[in-house]
């Protein structure tokens, strides 16, 4: 498995407080994908959701501070700038077998998604 890919079947959320926020982030991005999902199969969508969840858990595991939610906020920010996918999205796409150009076409050209304890805040520019 290439270094940028994750094992999408091994989600281990050690900090249960993180689960609802990660679920919210995954649901938000999945809903955007579903709205324009021409070319994305149901299997690809499910695989991408699972891989995105695994990728976020892995990234945030040691950077989750419920008692100080702003600490590490920039580290937990997911961005798309000028249609260039955040490396977390690209990694999840690669692991799920979803072509990055397909995600780049389906997701907004500009997006910022903060995933913080007790708050998931999206900003979308079309």
C-alpha cells in the first residue's frame, strides 16, 4: 500500500468525543458529492466515506483537545483551494479508488472545513 494511502477498514476512534465531529465532516462532504454525483458509483461513495473517516481519525488522533477546542484548529482544517484537493481528501480518494480529478470536479472549487471539538464549520465559495 503506497505511503499516501490508508487501510480504510481499520477505524479506531480512541477519543469517542471525536466521532460525532468526524461523522459530521464526512456527511457534509458526502452530501456535496451526492448532489453532483455523475460518474461516482454507490460503491465508490461508500468506500470514499470509509476512507475519509479513517484518514481523519488518523490525522486528528493526537490533535484533539476537547478542553481547548481552538488548539490545533488549523491542523484539523480541510481545504480545497482553486480545485486543488487537501492532501487528506486526496489520500482518502486514492485509498478508495476514486480518481482525484472526479472529486475535483464534484467538490467546490474553494472550501474550508474546520473540524474542531463540538463544532464543524464549513465555508464554501463556488
